[in-house]
């Protein structure tokens, strides 16, 4: 499985919309849309964040809300 396939699979599995995925990852919706449209490849940090979010959920927990910086 490639990095692209992994990220798309996990985001599709856990989020009903790309907007929800973007919110949890703390990125803009356009960024997630570009992953799904093959216009941008997710980096290592995104893959790790997706993996950690999946792990948190596997423990029956929900991740905290993203920090809203000024």
C-alpha cells in the first residue's frame, strides 16, 4: 500500500466528509481535496497524524479539538 492509498483509506474510513477530515488534521479543506484528486501527495507528517488518530480511535477515544491559533 502506498502512502497516498493509506491516507485516503483512513480518511474515508473515519470521516463522512473531507471537511471533517481537514478539521481534525488541522489543515484547509483544499489540502484534503487535493489528496483525493491526486493533485498533492500527503507528507510523512500527515501519514503519522492519520495513523495516530486511527490509534486513538481504536482505543475508543476521540481526539481533542484542534487548537485555534490567532
